[in-house]
């Protein structure tokens, strides 16, 4: 399973981060981004990576249920799963 966020629709409420913090992260711009588990969603230069449909990450099997729950609860309907 892969997941990504359309930041243009994100409300920044942080619900996804509460549900599955290993995969979702709020950055300084107030928007949520996906991250590879154990990694970070910002580059060394401090810019957001994993942005939009091209910034999808692989979800470990044990986190799939939480990611599906986050996508279902997302008020912006902007968490996409493939
Ligand atoms: S739950 Fe959806 S709208 Fe809320 S911060 Fe996460 S991606 Fe953005």
C-alpha cells in the first residue's frame, strides 16, 4: 500500500498525525505530509518532501489499518491510498 496527501486540500487539523504518527507529520507550514517510517518528511535543506501525488510512500503492513482509518477520518478528504 502507498499513501500520499494533496496539501492543497489539507486543513492542518493534525488528525492523521494523531492516528498514525509514524506515517504522517505536520510541518512548519501547518500542513500534513507523509513520511517513510523511521524517516522524516523534510529534506536536509528544511524543505518539505513527499508532497502531493508524486510524494507517496510505502506503508508497512502493520500500519495499513491506521492509515486507512486516517484517510477515512480526514476532514479534507486529501489522504489518498493506492
Ligand atoms: S487529517 Fe487530512 S486535513 Fe487533517 S492534517 Fe491530516 S491530511 Fe490534513
